[in-house]
C-alpha cells in the first residue's frame, strides 16, 4: 500500500514540502511523517496540519498526493528513487534537482518543473508554467539529465541553459525555448512562441506542428532537409512513455537550421515539413 497524503487544509499561502521525501518516509512511522516540518509563509509548521497521512512507502517506495496542491511547493525536490503521483495540481518547483525516480502529475503544474534536475522522469498530464528544466538565477546549468514530459502547454524559457536530457511539450510553447542551451533535446508539438534557440551552443530543438513553424532568428541558417534517423528513436521512446506523438511525425521530412552563430553555430533546430 502506498503512502497517501490527502490535503485537508487548503490555503492561499504556499506550503513548502521539500523535507517530505520517499527516501526518508520509508523509515518513518505515520506519526513521524505527520511531524515533518513544512514552511508556511514565515512560519514552520508540520505536515499534519495540512495533510492526512495514511499507508506506507516502505515496501513499494510509492507516495501519492491527493487534492489540489497548486499552492504546495517543492513536491519531489531532490528525489532519488521511487514513484510519486499527484492526483490534482502541483505547485512550483515540482521535481526540482531530482536525480532519479518518477513523478506523475495528473493535473497542472506551475513554474520551474524539473529545475536543475539530473535524472528520473516527470510527466505532467495538464499544463505547466515557465522555466521548465531551467537553471536557477545565478546558477551554471539547467537540467543535466532525465526527462520532462508535459502533455499540455508550457510557458517561456523552456530548457534555459539545459546541459542534457529530454523535454517534450504537447501543447503550445512560450517564447525563447532553449535559451542559452548547452546541449540536450527539446521537442515541441504545438503552437510556437518567438526567439527559439537564442544563444544556444549545442543541442536539438524540434518543432513538429508543420502548420505552426517558428520564425527563426537571423543568427540561424537553413542547411538541409532530411529524415533524421535518431529522431524516430526518440519519438518511439516518447510513445512508449505514454506521450502522444502524431504518426506523421515519424515519416516526415525536416528542415534543419544551424545556430546560434553568435555562439559558434553548433546547435540545430528541426522543423517538420508539411506534406
């Protein structure tokens, strides 16, 4: 039976739950988990003041958050193993700095999903906010490994300064995806924002909605049209992971743009061609 945390005290003030971790909860009793400190505004309270606690994750390393946790920040931060399911919305910094395990959010998430994550997988069934897989202000790198899958739309600066890993967005994406990108892959399947790949050094940004191709920055140059074999492997992997990939994406031609030439021109943006 998994450990179940059911929200019973909704609040407009964010609650920070970075101390609630599967790795620790596996060795704790229900009463000890209830006593876990959480930050509530400028006060430190306990988890039990906001959540009912039942079950255990000692056997299957599974934790379930129930209720609208849109104001609950730092769920799954630093996670190394196991599985978390959020049966509702999740607050900021979902899965930030995680190194392993899997997080499934059945609702929406907000900003900084998977910020500076190093491994594992985050799958958001709804929408997400800005700075998915991004670097924190003043940091050196964004995500360095793992996968972030967003079925709905997402905001600006997806993959800001990411170093490795895969981000896939099913709905509309905001402005400046792949800003300052060092390496890794960002796949965008919906409507597009502006300034893709600004400052990118290496890596791949893929656009799969042929009728919503982005306007390229003048520091990118079209180099070829081809059928990248590696892309088919990535797309089939996404399908296996439960992410919707239109069948035509597997058989289409792609225009390849090189850039950003202000940073050496070693990155690429692939745009699916219609027909």
